[in-house]
C-alpha cells in the first residue's frame, strides 16, 4: 500500500511539474490560422535566413514569421540564429563577442544582406503578421529578453516570445505576464552538440521546468513527438503545441494530430493558410 501511495504521489508530482498554462489558448488563434516561416521565407542562396529580404517575402506571401534575437556587446538587439558567425558569414567568431558596427562588416552568404537590427525588422512587418520571437540562450539571455520586451512596448503588432532556456520563460512569467510565452524543447539527451550536464538535459527534454514558467504553448521538435511529456501536454492537458521545424507537406499533414501551429522551412506549403 505504501509503495502505491508513493508511486501515485510521484506521478502527481510529475504531472504538476510539466503542466502548461492552458488558460490563454484563445490568444494563439492567429498563429493557428497561418503557417509560420522559420527565419523568414529564405532559400540561403540569394535570400539568406533571418534577413530583411526573407522577412519581406514572408509578409508578401501571407505567412507568419519566426526569428531569433541575440544581444551584441554594445547592447544592440540583432536577428541571427547561430552562436557562431561562421556558417552564415564565414567569420569564425561568436556573435555575442561582437558589437553592431563589426557585424555590419560581414555579409550573409556573400549577398548584400547584413545581420539586421530587430528594430529594422519590425518596420517591414504588418501589424497582423503573427510574429514568434525566440530569445537565444547564448550570452546574456535574460538581459536580451528584458531589452526585447522594452523594444516591443512600442510595437503594436501581434507577437509572442519563446526560448529554449526555461529561466527566460520564467522571467517573462514573473515580470511580463501579459506576454504570451512558449517553451522550446527537443530531445537534448540525443544531441552530442549539447554540452549541458545530464540533469539539465533531462529536465528540459521532459519539460520539467514548466512548473516555474507555465508556458502558454510548447514548441517541440516535430521529429520527437514520442516524448512522454510532450504527449501528455498535447493530449492529456490539451495544451497549445507548436511544431518546429516542418520540412515537407507530408510531414505537415502527419503532425496535425499533435500540433495546432506549424513553423516551416525548406518547402512551400500547398496553401499559406493553416486549414487544420
């Protein structure tokens, strides 16, 4: 009997830890109605990812936009995905070690495009463009989140914020609860590039920091839908789930049973509206 009580208590504790906030799903409806272009509508040939041109093309084609925010040494919010500049600029240096003037010396994939300021990206968006703002975990991520919130105070368009770092989402919950917040996650236990210790990787993979951040949605790697915590958030709790990153029409159709919102790249969906 004692063992059963302990087991039940552990199960209830686990469910408490992973439970997402489900009270604001109505505010995510605009994100369910369109597909979200991952880093803009890019091809990484003449249109680089996270470039002003990629964002303009996404807006022109009626898509929402997901983008990545990092902070330079001189406290400028810029849009760039990788920790290193090498893949996109050929420069073997971390972005967070550069100031904005230095970054403007580098071109994205040998095009005329430069790493843009977040404030300049906002100018090319429409107010009804659903915007997903990812705060990258590198460097001063809490400060990045704080400055991003300050910038967005003057933006009257539609947006939410997300991060892989649960402490960023917890910061938003405590300090800016009005902002819709999302927890990004994937199976980091299988990622050899992730240098965090096993405990950190385990609790983030299994969404066990949700009790602190209570995210409004879970943005989970669409190739890892067998994760127990994700399944419970999706099916048992009926939480809002965002798929990243959908790479084909077939994958899009297959993942509808788990997700309501879809972030895509590498193909063009058959329709630009999400008729799920």
